[in-house]
C-alpha cells in the first residue's frame, strides 16, 4: 500500500510564472530558471535506477520493515516517485506500507506536464 497525499490547496495549482522549461532534442526537459536538465535524455529511468534506487539501497532498505518512509526534496517530474512505486509494488510484502514525501518549490504546470 502506498500513501499519496496532495494538500487540497495544491490541486490544480499553476505557478505564477512563465514556462521555465524547454524541451530539447530527444525529449530532454530543461529548467530555464536553473539551466539544468531534469534527467538524462539518454535514459532517465536508468539514471533514476542508478542514482536514486541503487544509491538508497532499494528495495533492500525496506526488507523486513512494516513501514518505510522516503522524504525527498525536489519532486521534479515525479520520475523517482514513479520508479519507487513500481519497485515497491514488485518487491514488497502485501502487509508493507510505503510513505513517500516530496516537496517541489517550482512544480510543473499542467501544460508543462502534457508536453
């Protein structure tokens, strides 16, 4: 079981700013504000697996635990969350719970997500 909580105040929230991303070749999403990419165009999921999942020793870290909490700063595109969710669903025991807490100062708007 995974808890997904979104404060009602954030439902439908669109940041009061112009687009801050640019889609580069091969669908690379780049933050104009920080002049940085969200993840590698050569394999965002491979990068997440290597840096986030393997770097945090997942799924081994939640073995033999009833509940496991991940707190992340910088939700970005949500790729880390989606990869963790998939891995948890594939490896966790039925009675285990995952709590995933993440914050994002500059969330993507609905229009940005659609691209």
